[in-house]
C-alpha cells in the first residue's frame, strides 16, 4: 500500500511540475517531421527534405535539415516534400520563421516571427492543397545578401495546417525543417548593442525626460526606435508607452544617449522604467528604477539591467512548491507506516 501511494505521489508531482512548465513555456523544440492534425482529421501532415549536397552526404544532419556554410552573395535551393495521410484534402501554408538555440534545444519562435535568415528564405509555393494520402513538392530558396554578417544563424521552414475544432475553436498544427546556415567571409560582424544606463531629468519647464545611454557593440551602424514604459514602484500606477527618439545614428564602437520625453506630467517616483529598442530585426530591452528630480536638472544615473523574467521565476517557485509538498506527503506516509508497524508489534 505504501509503495502504491509513493508511486501515485511521484506521478502527481511530475504532473504538477510539467503543468507549470507547459503553461509558461511556448515554442517547443523542433524535432518531429510529421504531426497529427485533429480528431476530425485522423492522420498526419509531414514534411521532409529531398535534396542533400553531395559534399555533405556523409553528414546525417543534412539528410533531415538544411545545413550549409556559404559566402555572402550565394543563392541556393532545396526541394521539400509535404505529405498528407489524412482522409481529407488539406490546405497547407509554407513559410520560414526565426529560430534560436536555447538551453540545448533548437527552438522555433512563435507565429511568423522573423530574423535575418528567415527574410532571406522564400518558398516557391507559400500555400498548397495537398490531397488525401498524397504528397506535394515545394522549393526552399535562400539568397544570402552580399553584405551578410559572418556567423551561424537559424530558422525553420514550417508546414502549417489550420482546422476548426469543437466549439468553432481554430486549431493550428505545424511541423518544420530546421535551417542551420553559417555565413563565411570578412564582412563586419553582426549588429548588436547594449542599453547601459538611464537618467531621469526635468526640463526648465518641469517636464519629465529620460535619457538612456546606448552602446553599439556590433560591427554595423544602428538606427534605433522603441518605447519606454513606467510602473510605479510603490503602487499600481503605470504610464506610457512613450516613443523613444535618437538624434544621430550610432556607429560601431560608439555610445550615444537616447531621449524619451513623456507627454504626461509625472510624479517624481520612483518608477520602474522598461525600455525596449529595435534596429531592424535586432531587439534589446532593459529596465532600471529611476526617480525624477523635484527641480529642473538631472537626477541620479542608474545602471540598466535585463528585465526580470517573472515567468521563469514562477516556474521555479511552482517547482519548488511541488517538491516541498511531495516531501511533506512522503514524510507523513512514512510516519503513518511506522505508526502502523508499532501498533501491529504491540
């Protein structure tokens, strides 16, 4: 009996932890080459790579993924096959989207989120009608710009099917082929920047101003746009978003201030300031606790840091709670077992 309870306890704890992670973590790792569609469409939709470069035929990865190392200015194509094993004809959308490698897994970004590689990637047919128990061919073409930065970048070619489930809920399933592309050559390194600090100020008329110091750490000039949001540290008051504007382009290695002029009459604070900036497809965000001075002039310059990952913290907290609950239940079961033994022996 004790063993059965312990097994049930382990299952319960596992379910609690997995439920917490599933609720908070999106964009699962890309591994499958086929996926089920829905209960009303029993069967699967799949995608596989047909073309393998002769010089990489001995590399098992190139049989499943698009893997290559090429110079800027190169254009190449790979054929893919989409399959439908359901009893109905399916409309399949084919497109490329961004991907990253996170915590040891190749992860496709949600939706149609783009990166440089996905913008270089096109498909000969972006919408296909794949008949029941049949296949259709498509062609993936990647055109590397002549000014592409060196380094490896990642994307996914998705085959996506949308169906309507019970209650009229739209169900979307997709399966993909990974792309690993290494760009060689002597072009400047990719764009990157950091948000180093924030300073709250007041103009001579008393209007609030926020200055953020941005450092261009990449090999290309950047032109930044973005927004600033404020949240009261001691209450629930929020303000913004306010548009950020940059006076000049930031060259590689240079550091420039970005000015944000909130349109509202803001209290001194303190405020938690969240600044999100973007140059092309490159995005960075940072936060800091700032306080506007009571009189015209500059306040204290505060070092900025990456935004707090509340979802990650919540996952950890829920996992710890589940472990503590499991430990408590295990202790109670052990004590009950000992009591029964002592009562039986007496």
